[in-house]
C-alpha cells in the first residue's frame, strides 16, 4: 500500500537495539535531504517526498502520475546521450526486480536547467517487484562538473606540453574541448583585417559539417558579426549563449544549428600573436554550462595564448640555432672539400637511426644538429693534412684526433645546447675506452654521441676519401657489426643495419 510523503515509515526493530537507536527508526520521508519517489505497478509516480520536489523543481501535482517515459524529462545517460527507455532505473527494477545502485543520469527541470542525479532503486515490497518501485536520488551536478573541469584542465596541460606546432596545438585543443563527443563541435577562428572583417577557420573537431559554407564576421555593422564569434572577438570577452533557440542574435545560424542538434555555445577570445582569435564550443545540451565551466574555458583562452607564444619563442630560438648550425657546417664543407657533405650525410643517417630507436622529437633535433657540426673541430687542423691523399704520419694523425676536443670547445663558446657539444666531443669515444679524446667507457658516453659514432663510420666507409675509394655498404655494416658491444652500442648497430638494409639513401642536398 502506498504511503503519502508525510507518513512515517515504521519497521519493527530487533529487541536488542536500545532506545537511542530506536529513535532513528521513525523518520518522516519529508525530512530526508535525498529525493524519494514511489512508482506504482504501471511506473507512474504515486508518491514522493519534499526532497524530490525540490530537486526536480516540481509540485506534488505536477510530479504525481508522471511516468519515467515522459519526454519532458529528456533523460540523459552518464555519457551525455539520450537514455533509452529500457535503461531507466525505475523501469529496470520494476520489470526485472533487480535493485540498482548509484546510476548517474541527467534530468531537465521545468526551467530547462540540466541537473545530474545519482539514482538507486528497490522493489517496493521484497520479492514482489510488480507492486512498485522506490527510487532514491541525490544531485551530483556540482561533483560531476568538478570532475569534468579537472579532467579538462589535465587534458589542456598535456596538450600544451606535447604540441610542437601551432596547428597541432589548436587541433588538439578542439579535440579536448569536445571530450570525445562527436555530436559537439569546437573550432578556432582568426579575425581577418579584410574589408568584410571575415573570420578564418584554423582548426576544428566534432561536427565540422556545420562549418561548411558558414559565413562569420566580426563587424558590428554586419548581422553576421553579431553572433558569439563576432562579439567575442570585437569586445574581447567570453560570450555564453545558454539556449540558441532563445537568442535573437543567433538567428542567421539557427537552422544550421538545429540540423546539427546544437543547443548552446560558448565563445572565448584570445590572441594569436598580435591577431584576435576566438575559440568556440557548441553543445547539444542547453543550459549545460555553469559559472565554473565558463571560468575554466576563459582560462583555456589564456592557455592558448601562452601556448602559441611559447611555440613561437621556441621556433624563433630553433630557427636561430638552425642558422648557426648550418653556417658552422658550411665552414667545414668549404675548408675540407674532400669531405664536403659528410656532416650532412651523417646527420641524415643519425636521424634515421634515431627514429628507428624511437627517440622523441626533441632528441632527434639535437641529434640532427649535433651530427651537422660533429666535425667542426677540423677548423683547427691544417688544410694540407685534411686534404692529404696518402696515409697520415703519426703526428699528423694526432693533430686530426684533436678535432673532437677542439670542436666541443668551439661550440661551447657558441652557447649551443649541451647535447650538440657532447656529440662533437664524444663521437670518437668507444665503449671499451679505446676512443678519444678522453677515453670514455660505456655509459660515460652520451647516447646521442653513440648514434653519431656508428653513422660516422658507416658514412665514411660508404663514400670516397682522398686516400681510398668507397668501400661499399656491406663492408661498412660488417665493420660496425664487428665492433658491436665492444666499440659501438649494439642497439645502435642493430638499428643502423635495419635502416640501411631497409632502403635508406643519402641525399646530397645543398646547405640551406
């Protein structure tokens, strides 16, 4: 039998419970903070407590008689998609008798605000699920929002750390913003200084079909400039439209938004260098963002500015370093015409070996730079020795051996990165300590220098020298294999062999 929301639930207690505990056995449902709803045999609501009415924003008359199938609920599953009828907790328990615990679902209040609740259901009478179901629920909207904000913030941090280009950063930010929901849309627009004050699309993720032939402006005199993107760019403030159907300024795009199922949008301004830009996120749920979410998205705009500025600083430093490295490499090519291009070829092979070994992009760049100038110390060796066609005298060979130490010292004065210096100074060191200039052993030798050591030998043997003809690929690989584990790092030797036998070819390109 159904009890009204003001009635007391009475249950017999075991005799051993004392009076203090017994006091809590009689609790009016109206006093519970959680919502309690009782569904009859047909699923209709036949009773509730005040907590349920407060959470759902309904009166008793509005809630009584309503079924879980009522489309006004617009129920959502935990993943944000529409909840199928057969998955609604009260109906599952009513039809199967299985009690459910802590099912997360989204519910629409009458004012269209989405709230998230955690629901548990039980048969009204044990063993007789067809009699009805009791559903209890609590609101978890804030907790869910906090979890999503934390996950988004972490994802943004990862994007900032791993992105190596502006294009990658912008596309990754869009992907993070939609959180894997292909029904949503995120895009980045750049404000152009053309006559139409148009907005160019730089990156996007999700329902990108919405952007096809989509015309956006940031001019206050154009109706197409009064939408969220135009206002955000022009006024440099975050613009939130909680319900696209109710926003008059969104009229030019409303039909397209309906087709895609978009219900809300937020536009966040930021600067792409000196140019105004905007980051927009379209959601399929109206009133889905609270002040905390808007604040986080505004911060994302600042993160984008920082990330772009940092990438441009890194690119400027890298370009400067590239120019310096290329200039130094050219010096050796001019001074030692017989080995012209040697450093560039060693650099090509070293990078190919590095990729085969799975080195990260930063290490590959240092490997490329270091190999390009690994013989820079030869500027301290007399030109007649470098170009001598015959075998070198012992004293001449000792002078040539000095190039590794001289190279490291020269580069140190140029304030180049440490790995570049170590490659120049250690590419003639050998694992057993028989190398020069310092006789380093094993792990004392920088790993990138070990890569260049193998590439240096292989390239030298495969190309012509003043004192001999090319010895060929097979002889070069046989040489490093013979020294694998004693002179050369076996991982590097194996990777080099895979690269060479896999069809690697040197490119004799001019210095840029």
